[in-house]
């Protein structure tokens, strides 16, 4: 299993380099000039020029790219143009808030979404199923920022149950995490429902029934375990979308998270901050994807057996047709 | 007159993650015009790959293929196009071998339209004729494959194969997916076509009673190697290779009286990836000795009866004294 | 077997017949048609120009002249909503068009040719998708400068991997079917196989996902505008209207309600149509 | 009849989908004696699997509906039992094995656990005892007990089918329903599995309903045979009755469309036409449209069950029926 994780970590490095390259390209092609913005016409032309040289804006593209990587390896994520404080400390101070918001809402989404999905799948031709489909469609179609405003208006302003913001007390977290969780709860519910329906039609479920198992046991022991595995896969994707979605929520609920920080940095071209926050958010996303893959490999014996005890047990005899005879067998597994 | 099709030491290997997969390993045979060669073997023995390699759907690893005396092992594009008018294929799965978006007429007309010799009207007329020859009623012209049953779909596949007037058709298990009564209709159709159009068939199947009925010669394959080849009556009358004997004894015959003593093979198929040289049936063969480690030579103990087993003379003797 | 195939019943006719059976899908088709028409003929439909301010009417209640009342600057809300339809639809449809064209071509090349080409494209998509989609979209929009055109480009480029992966997977399933080998046996050229056999059979799941992506992109567009990176005032857009109403939410929540509802109805219609199309195009997937 | 394990009386099953009514089983009556193996033979869509599933009452209830009929088993009518009581019978007294071994086992549970689960469900015994019995069952079907902890994907097709059989026979059921157990397997593996099923059947004295479309398997395994066509049993009798004194035109047609090993005539005599459309309920005999000897009466009135010879029943007007 360690070999599997090792291989995946190695694969993350090119991706990181790719991200830095992508963001670097964005910044170079953009119009507008950060130094002018930063100086606010206080500095004369030559001073701005000299500042640009000092900030390395004049170096050729590739040199800047290599320098930036060197800095990162030394842990120096550069200083913010606007606040002149090292970017790393600012990010690290804001990072936990974002992480907390996203993971709480994801946990909520899983806790609510999966049971609803199962319930809908097991009552297929009833009104309960149709209701859940329509409700899920509504949640997915709802603009989350607008829904957040509505909830603030209802709960915070009118009913005064939950404060619109304030991250120190746990009650301040209820509104943001619930609203963010809503959309992903719908996605998870739909995915669980379709997986359950597909699994229930499989032969091994009929075999389980023919063994004399009660329907409830068939559903929760055999069907659910097989249906949940693909749901783990999309949790990784949803985490990515939640990271993106949370940026706006942090603005609305004034949570000092990394998302809000990135948006403000973007609005006034604070390149080092943009670079580092995009990098860190993407790294977080990649790490989560890795964790999801590891969990997936642990839970699904078909994949686990490829990585553990490969040598202990003799290779299973190959009896199916030889590989589908394409011109050349594709490397890597189909995505 | 050179035979219609001659294959010499044909090999087809796939490189897979686990190593080199020997799908087809050193197969040689000849096939005359209007005759049928049955290729029999269990799943994974490479019979389907052999068919597709001869038709150049897969490129040849090594060996030689002669068609009417011409060497067509590595054809150029032009030559391959001409070749495709003489060699065609009928698939096993009637559901996945027809484009669901095309109607029956369009499917049959496609090869003619691509060939471009006939005008659209002539193509349509030829398509109607072909539907008639394969026993498809004209009213199905605009039907789509999902509206028809397995038997009719297979007839569309046959009509498409006949469109360019081929001399040789590879039938890749054409009847295994069909019911018994429909299977008989398709087999009769294939036999009629062979008689009227003089087409040679390479009939690939795992169903031994079908292959005996339809083929003149039969070739038995095991894990990519040819183990035995003989005329169909000769092969069923006195099989020599241990695997052929086990295969024939394993067929459930629909006759309750002579419940023959079955030879039950032990063990499972070994892996064709990076196989050791020599006979691949060795792990499951009761007569196996060290000699079987060396590559087996194809001998001809009886006229037109080839066996790839070093023990064949010995097997023949104790067969003779038991009779 | 019913004899109803004498007349040439094309595949498309069948899909429409199955779609009609699904009431929700039919309803969403009408809603979408109405919204698109409103978007196109906004100038004639809107009772007042969207930027005509009239301080005397600020926060006016709905009245016969102003059916939905006026906002804080006295501008007629109904006409602003009507004008905003055009921007939001542009955001949704144009962005999806960009993502669709780029994505499908990438997916086709990767799916059909396989081998190292597929490997390169897949690794490129992996890097592409390692940045969360909305983060990439916001970065692009901000970096290119806030404007409607840039927002469309940003959303379009950041959603390319979705149709690309789907198209590739769909082509791979079709490519392994035997009728592709049959077509090659009939001397069909690669081009003909792709255009006549592979795309028509592989397109169904992509059409479903495109319909849903339109909805998703409208949402993304509204979010971008909400943080000021999408449509710039004075041009009205549902996202910006919600943003304008944000700081006067205390007592005039209604101002934010209307644009939000419009977004939701449009996106819901797209999703419903997508679901309906999925069942109609591929009856086997029905569950 | 005391020694009858199972008695089915005019079972009728229909599938109600939104656009059609499918008449799957139309009045089937059948008796199974103790320790007897009865073969249910017929083509795809004849309703064989529906009969088996209605015995165990595991038909998917929204589309399928058991309209009428009684199934007496061990003194009780299965139709009247509550779901709880049925669960005690399923897997314990009546067991079932399915056609495709590849998908019949839960991919994420170990093979041993799935067998053990069946054992512990029906007998109140400790986990250790259940594991021991599961290992014993594995050895009985020819799988080394060390592979107890392995997962289904590590087994070949033949081995998986053995696990399914071990799971079915784990609680020593009185009746085993086998739905085309060896169709998906290769000939040599099929021979192994059939041989093993025969031994287990005699050792455990289990009566078996073997569903298949392969008359060869029936000849080798079954004591008596019931030929099913379009949801009805058209001919029932001992194996000798069916194979030597074939009566019903459909059964005759089936035998004629089989490519036999021992006959040499060139053309098979297939049954013309196509399987009856299950959504249609014809007034007369369901085989009348394809029957070469069909008379006017056959198309009008449903044929009675005629006892051609003791124990040999045919549902046809022309076979000794009083016309």
C-alpha cells in the first residue's frame, strides 16, 4: 500500500509544477500593472520602474518561474504587494477557517445525502422517490449565494436564531455550512440513489435473496456496501467544487478564510498571494483526491489485492478472452 | 491451382502489463475455395484473434498469409481495400455488430456505397436482393436493429458480408448467441450460400456438434497453439491428441443410451502471458513427461491428420490395441 | 413484431416521441423557449430602459406602471430583469459552447486515437482539473479583467474537462463495439467511421451533460457577477442585481428575491430537460 | 402423492410493464419426486426462469405478478406463506443457483463469508462451527479450503460456479433450482461442474429442477424432462419418453434442428417462423402458427393434456387426443 501512496505522491509533483506554470502564464498575459496599482501614483515613473525590477517583474518568464519554485522550496511564498507581510503566514492563519467550513459542510452533505439517496432508491415507484428527485433538483439548481442571503434574511434578521456571521462561536458556523452543504447533499443523494438502483438489479442481490436473507439485510448488507464505493469517488470531486464554492460563502458570511483572501488578492492583482493561494488550494484538493483514492483502494478488495500481498498469493489464472485486441493496448486504466 | 488461403507459421502477440501475451502461436493451414475449415477451442485459446489477424483487423506479428497465391501479409492501403472485397467477417454478438443508428437497408448498402462502383439506386436494388437471399422480408427495410430479434439481426450481418461478393468469410461464432431453432435456420442459410456462391468459410466456434456438422476440416486450438487438425469425420472418429479426446468426451450428447465415460480434465487453463516453451497442455495432461517441455513438432501420423504431440505414436498404438 | 416501421422513422423522431411522454421535460422546454425569446427581444419587451433612474420612485411598490416596483435608484425592476436575461443566458450558453467545442474535440481525439495521444491529453486534463473549477474560473476572470466577455471566456475555459472526459469515455465504449470493426471491414476511412458511426452513437450522453452544463454555467456566471467579476454595471445581470440588493437586504429583501428566482427557474429547467433527454436518448439507462 | 417434494398446480405469471402485458407463464403444473432430477427445457423467453423464481417467490414484484396457481412444498402452499416463513425456506429447504457465475457473487465479500452467511442464517450455530462447515462445503465442491478468505475476482468462471453451488447446498436443501448452471462455462469446465453436481445430488439426496436449453445436458443429467414453450409445458415424461418416443411437434422440431454427431444428412430441419410474441394470447395452441401439422382446431381451442403412455403427457390435439 505504501508503494501505491508513494507512486501517487510522485505523480502530484508534475501536477504542482503544472499549476504554477498555468497561474504564471495567466499573470504574464494579463493587462494592468500591479506596481501602478500598489503605488497609487505616489511614486514617480523611475521609482516604479526600479520597484518592478526589484520585484522581478522585468525578468524573462522562465527565470521568474524557476525563481518562484526555488522560493517555494525554501518556504518563502513571497510577500504580499499590498500588506507587505509574508504570504505564508497570512495564508496559514486563514487556511483553517476554509478547511473547517468545507469539511463541516461536506460531512453534513454526506450525513444527509446518503440516507436520503438510500431511502429514495428503496421506495422507487412511490411518491417519496419523486419528491426526493424534485427536491434534489431544486437544491442543485439553486444559486447558493442567493440562497445564503435568503437564509440570513430569514434566520438572522427576521427570526434572530443564528447570527449572520461571527466565526468564534460554533453557532456562527451553522448557517454557512448548512447552505454550502445543501447543494452537495443533493448531488450525493442523486449519486447514491442511482448507484443503489443499479446495484439492486445485479445478480448477486438475487443470490442473496435466494439465500433467504431478509430484504432489509439484503439492502443494507450487500447492496449498500457496493453502492457506497462509487460515492466515495465523487466525494473527492465534490471537495474540489466545495473549495471553489466556499470562496463566495466566506465573502457573504465574512469568514476570514483563504477563499475571501484570494478574491481580494485577485481584485487588486496581488500576484504572490494569487500564486500561493491557488497553489495551496490546489494542493489541498490533490491531497484530498489522494486520500479518497487510498480509502477507495482499501475498501474495494478488487483494487486492494493488486497492491497488497501481490507476491504472497499466486497470480489468479487468466481465463477470460485475451485483452480486447486493439491496435496497441492502452497504458493506464480508463478514467 | 494454389489453395484459396494459405497461412504459414502465423504469430500474433500482444504486449500487456504482465508481459507478452501469446494469443496466436505458430499456426499453419490451407483452405480451398468453397470449403469450410472449423476452428475449435475453449475461450482464451486465440481462435477469434486468429480470424481477425488473417483479415488484417489486427496486424500480424510474424508469419505469412497467401491469398490465391499472392502474399498479403503486409498489404499496402490500396491492396488492403481490394482485399476487403474478397474477405469478409460475420460477428458473434448480433446486438453489438450492427450500428443501432442505421436502418437495415443503410447497413447493407454501406459497403457498396463506400466501394463507389454502383449508383445509389443500384445499391438500393442490390441491398433488396441481398435481403432476399438471406431471407429477410422487404418490410424490414427501414427497421432499426433494436426492433428485430437475434436471428434477423444475424441475417443483416450476413447480408452485409455478402455485399462485396467475397470469396472467403470468417464466421466468428455466428450462432452461439442464438436459440437452437434459429441456430438451425442460420446454419442452413450459410450452407446454401456456400453451395450457391462457392464461398470458403473459416468457422470459429466452441460448440463441437455445430462445427462437425458444417465443416470439412477441423482444427483444434489450445492457448494459441494448434494441437490437432483433420477432416471432421476423421477427427471425431479417432481423436489422437489428449486435449482433443478430453474435449470430444466432454460434449453432452443428446442421446441417453451411450453415456460415454467422460475424461474429466483436472486443473484450470494456464496463463498465455509469457508461456514456457513446449506443449501448453502439459499441466493438465495425464500423459505428460519431460519430452513435452520441448516445442512440439507437427507430425502427420495418418494421411491428412496432423497432431502436435510427441506422444502421438504411442497414443495411436495403445488406441489400436484397445479397439 | 409491430409492423410500424414501413415509414422511415428516424432516430430523432423517436427521441421526441419519448421526450413528450415526460411531462416535466416538456414543461421545461417551454420555459426555456420563453426565457430565450425574452432574452432576444428584451429591447421590445421591457417597458422602460434598464438604466432610466427616477429618484422619486425609489423602492416604489408594485403598481400598474411598474409591475414589480422599482429598486433603490427608482429603476423599473421588471425591465431590468428582462434585460438581465440576455446577459445571463449569454454567460450560460456561450460559455457552454466554448467548453463544448473544445471539450468534444479533445475528447474525440483522445478517445479515437488512443495510445500516447490519449495519454498526453489525459495528463493535460488531470492538471487542468487539479485546480478547483470555480477557483480557476475566478482567477481567469479577475486576471483577464472583469467584463462580460472575459467572464464567458473564463467559465468556458474552466469547464472544458467535463465534456472532454465524458466524450472520451463515451467514444471508448462505442469504439470497442463490433460494428466499428465491421465498418473497417467495409473499407470505411477513419473519417467516415468517426463521423458516421462513432459520434452519432457517442453523442447522447454528451448532449445530456451539455444541457446540464448550461444550467451550471448560468449559476457560475451569476456567482462571478455577484463578486463583481462578471457583467459590469450599468448592464443588468441577475447576479449583479442580487449583489446590488445585498446591502439593503434588511428591509427590502424582495429586491434580491426576483433575480434569484429567475436564475433558479432557468437552471431548474435546464436540469429537468437534461434528465428528460437522458431517458429519451438512452432508454436502457432508465432507473 | 406422499413422495412428491414439490407440486405446482396451474401457475400463471404475468409482467405488467407500462406499455405491455407479458404472459410469461400460462398454467404450468409439475410434480417433483424425492431425489429426482427434472429438466426444464426450452428456448429463451419460454418462461423457465420465471417458473423457478416464482417457486422461491423472488420475482421482482412491481413488474411481475403471480396471478394464480398453488405450489405445494413439504405440506405447505408457498403462495400462502408469509414473507418471514418464506425466508426460512429460501436457502434452507429450497436453494437456487444462477446462470452467470461472473456476477452471481458479491464482489466485495470474501467467498467464505458468503457461504458462512447462508449457514448461520438457517442454523443457530457458533461462528467457528459455521466456518468449519463452510470449509467442508468448499472442499466438497473441489476448492481448497485455504482460499476461504479470497475474493470472487480471484476465481475463474468454473471456480466461481462451484462456490455458488457450495453456497446453495450449504444447508442441505431438499430441492435445488439450477437455472442454466453451466451455460456460461467452457465445455471441459462444464463437464467438471456437471460431474460434481451429480455426485453432490446423490450424496445429499437433493431433488433438482435443472433449467437449460441444451438437450445434451438434459440427456446426461435428468431422470424426467418437461419441455416448455411460450409459458406452457407442452410435453412431460421420463428421459426415455422424451428422447426415444418424442411426441409433441415442438419437441420433434427441437431434435431436428440439433446438429447431431452421429447423423450425416446435409440439411437440418429447423422449426419455421419465430418464437411467439409473449404479449399476444392466442385462442388455440400456442405452437399452432409454427406447427407443420397444425389443423383448424389447433388454432381455435387450447389443446388438452393427453397421456400418450403412462407418465408421458403431451399438450396436443393430434397425439391420440379425441378429436
